[in-house]
């Protein structure tokens, strides 16, 4: 009898440890269940994303307010179109600007939003018009070397 209860206790411990590891993995990966009632979608068009990927964070004043849901190429204008899911309780003005930023020197890419002073708020499906593409370090180094060689 004692041996059976010990085996059941070990089994419960192993199952709870596996569940904890699964929850930890989901939390670290950024995957979260969020219903469509809690979010609204915004779009932004960038000339260069330079490594921005889906599920990258969208932040405002350093606080994560959403995630990148989808990245597509507009074949008519040859620009990247980014679809972002933003938490519903955060209204953004019509003159909000979006920039592709890097956390740290070699860190991950994310979208940083800056709110303007316009009274009207963006609605679900609206496009952020004011965007700034990522700064590509390789291009800056190439421009610097080219300017030094022409002197």
C-alpha cells in the first residue's frame, strides 16, 4: 500500500513538473492566448524591416502594448506591410509614428510607437502613415568606408 501511494505521488510530481515546463516555454516564447475582443489591428508600411519577425513586440514608451502578427510584401509598391495586434485599452492618435528599433547593439528588432497630439484615435484596420525603417549597420559602415576612400 505504501509503495503504491509513493508511485502515485511521484507520478503527480512528474506531471506537475512537465506542466510547469510547458507553461514556462509558452511564456518565454511570447505565445499567449488572446481573444479578438481584447485587441485591435493596425498596419504600417516600411521600406526596410532588417530582421523584424512575426511575434516581435510593439512598444510605446518602453512598455509592450502588442505584437507583430503578420509581415507581407506589397508587390505593387515593393514595401513591407506589418500587421500589429494592439491591446484594446490603449488608444493611439492618428499621427502616431512607428519605427523599427533594436534592443541593444545586436539585440532583437521591435516596433516602437510614438504618439502624437491629434485628437482622433486610430481604429482597427487603420494604417500608421508616419514610419521609419530600420537602420542597417552594414549600410552605414559601407557609406563610411566609401566616403573615406573618396578623400
